[in-house]
């Protein structure tokens, strides 16, 4: 589910995720942003909110999945791509798998908790 080469379209959406990471940083959060795209359109966005919300699950990916579920009125996010500035952790990787996100593109490796190949790979065998 992870990509190593960006297409021009990937770069556009990753730039938006980076802008959201800047928003997280301005709020005193770990600077991670995420964007969910379907058919070339942004469906939902999110950034880390764990510190300000006192919620360990309020990672950028989870915020984005929650927002997307509300917009689409479905937790199944079929045929979508998530752009996130940092490799998903195990919690977020599990949520991405359960929500059936088709593709995950991340900007940086997470050497401490990366679950898309750095520390472990929960996406093994995913198309």
C-alpha cells in the first residue's frame, strides 16, 4: 500500500498534507498532516490533535478517516488514496486496513513506530 515514487498528482496532494502538518505544528502538535483523495478529489483532511484533545488516537490519519466517514456516510473508504506526511503507526495502519483505503502514500519514514515497512509492515500482501 505504500508508494516510493511520487507522480505529479501525488506531489500536489502531499503538498496539501504538508500544509496540514504545519497547522499541527502551529497548534503545538507533532507535525503530521493527512489528505484522503477519491477520483482526484479531496474527500477529507486531518492533522495531529492528540495533545490538544488529550486523545492518544487523534492522529492525522484517524482524524482524516473519521472526517471521510462522515462525508461519505460510510466507514468503507473504497478506491481512495491517503497522503500522509509520516509513515503510519500500527494503530493508524490497522484503521487504514479496516477502512479499506486502497493506497497509502507517505512522505517520511517513522523509525520509531513505522508500520508500513520501517519497523514492521502491516500492509504485507495488500494490493
